C-alpha cells in the first residue's frame, strides 16, 4: 500500500502555502474557468456552428447536450480518479486532453464528429471542476479558506454569466472556430504549470485492486440517461415521446442498480455514504438550489432580452455584466463576513437577496431594458457570494482530507443537476405559460373590444401607406405578434416568480443546517 501523503499528517492549521503552491492552484482555477465557460460559450453561436458543419436544427442542440452529459458523468468519478492517480496527474492529463479536444472541435467536419469531440471535451472538463474545490481544502490552512472560497465562487459563477457574451463576440469578430481555439494557449499553460507546481497528494494505485467497473458503468448509464431526458424532454413533449419513456425506465433501473452497487461494494467508485453526514447532505441540497438560480437566471434573462427586446449578443452581454460587477464588489465583504458570522445567518441573507432579485424581475414588461434590469441583477450579483461561500464551507469545510475529494465531486454534481433540472422545467413551463397567456389574451381580442378594434384600425391605416397588399390581413398578423410578445413577457415573469419561490423553500429548510462557523473563523479548531 502507498505511503500516505505527508501533508495529511500535518494539522490543517499548520499548513504552509508556498509560492509554488499558489502558482499551481491559480493555474487549476484557470482550468476550471475554461471548463465551466465551455458549457455556455456556444449558446449564442449555435446558428453559425450549424451552418459550418451542415447540421439540422434537431441535431445541432447536441453540441451542448454532448458536453453536458459527459461532464455530469465525470464529475462524481473525479474524486476516485484523483485519489488513484493523484490530483496533479488527473488535472494535467484532463487539461491536455481537453485542449486537444478543443482543437478537434474547431476542425470538426460533421455533426457526428463534433458530438464526439464535444463529449471528450466535456468528460475531461468535468474532472477539472470538483478537483479545484477539493484542492482548496487540502492545500490551504483553514484561516485562508474564506478568501479561497470567494475566489473559487467568483470563477464558478462568473464563467456561465460571461460565456454567451464572449462566444457571441468571438463569432462576430473572428469565426465560430475560435469558440474552441481560444482554449489552446491557456490550456497548454495550465497543464504545464499544474504538472510542475501542484503536489497535494500522491497516487494510490493500490485502489485499482477491486476496481469497481460496474459502478463506473452504472453511474455513466444513470447520469447520462438522466441528462439526456432533461435536455430532450422539453422539446419532445416529455412522455408523449416513446424514446423519453424508454430512457426514463432505463434511467430509473440504472439509478437503483447504481445505489445498490455503491452501498454494497467494499470499494465504491462513488461513495454515496457521504450523504450520511447531515451538513454535507444539506449543503448539497443548497448547491442544487443555487444551480437552479444561477443557470436558470443566466438562461431566462438573455432569452427574454433576445426574444422580446431583440437585443444582440453584445447588448445582452452588457446587460448581464451588471451581475458580474456586483459579484466582484461583494466578494471582499463576503470573505470578511464568513469569518465573523454564523454561516446559517450568512446563507439566509444570501438566499433572501437572490430570491428578492428574482422577485423584482417578475414585474418585467416588454419595454424593460438595461436600467430596468439593473437593480434586480445588482441584488442577485450581491447575493451570489453570500450564498456560495457559506454553502461551500457547510458542505466541505468540516470533512477529513480523505473524504474531501469524493465529497467535492458529489457537491459539484448537485449544482449541475440543479441547473439541468431547472432548465428543463423552465423550458416546459415557458411554453405552457406562454400558450396559456396567449389563449387568455386572445379571448379578449374580439369585435366587442373597442380598444382592440381601434388599435387594429390604426395599424391597418399605417400599413396601407407603407406596404402593398391587404392592409387588414397585415394588421391582423402584427396584432397577433404583439399579443404573442405580451404573452411571452408574462410567461417570463411567471418563471422568475417561481424561481424566487425555490429560494423561499431554501429558507424554510434552514433549521436542518447544524450551527457551523467558517473554517477561517477563530473558533474553527474547536469544531
């Protein structure tokens, strides 16, 4: 059996972080940023990629789906792989392969090749995300953990916010190929620095004895099919589509088999028994809620601005950057508060602020723009760090070094699943609520409605002076589009209100959290 890493024999409060450690860790954070960024960077350039590789409208969605499925499968496996091969080797190989896959994506010649390369990219990107979280607790003494949590939180929440904007700018300025080629130079630098400077643990190749191949296959089948259902379900009307029914049955069977396997095997590849720890389980629940709010708002607000307001990618990006600005402003405050406050109080403040930011947005009209969006986005930006820092500490801060790597994978998985389930629900809810509001508004547009008939006459008169053809028919079409726009706006408001209620539920669950202080607080050693 391999000798334990001498770092683990040192008391956490006695750890000394050298400049080499800092260089290696910052390189890992940059790698994590690349992996999270690539989830969203293609979002605003799907049409250009579709044209470039001659894909159909149904096929092109797999450019994102393939990445997400592969990433979700890898995240819980990363803890086991880091223990077996060491954090340094896993991260370095993942980053190199991620970079090579990025080059391959840029030169993809068909939708099939793009899907394969994106899956490889997502799988290896998924290994980099939880590894950074685990390393932050293995490398730094507790007194530094508040500042490190803020740094990781900024990167983890900023990347999905700026992804679509950066992607749109790259596509407009250069070409869609640069969505992937932008990873090459940073990827090579990160892999080199991590290989040279990261030394937080040693390989434990003895763990390959009793290799849990069945667990790996089952977690892949379960999470892969679940992600597929969540991605494809909204567009296929869920259980009206036979393949969704079949995949749901497959997912349920694989999930039960996976749980049974991991609870009964002596060497599980994913130790689900970590959920026996109450604070870890509750921390994962809050990570799930944050996933809904973070990925949901990053999806809904740009969709409203593009669909209702007709904003370009750049205009959407400038509007969304308000959230990022206030994240930066709140980061030092969140780090300082984590050292002084009961984390339950800080988390309650964060959940309240984030829910309030979403609630303020539900008043939106079809005329809302940058300044109307400013306050709700500022509030959400302030809230993110007040949520992220305490949740990180509640879930992972009290665990033993040997438990952190596995737990980090499960913790990050819950945030991604929150985002995936939230987006699936949002897509379905948006369609249903738009149809409902459209039906209600249409009921009022009758010949007996004086305001509607007057508006129709005015439109018809204006159209008659501008366009050839039947002005009344053109006016009806314009009125229909205006009605549809209002129905969509009302549906977006309903969704934002529903998302704010999710954060209210989070507040209700607060009594489940044990009283805990941040590891960087003075009383951390008394825990």
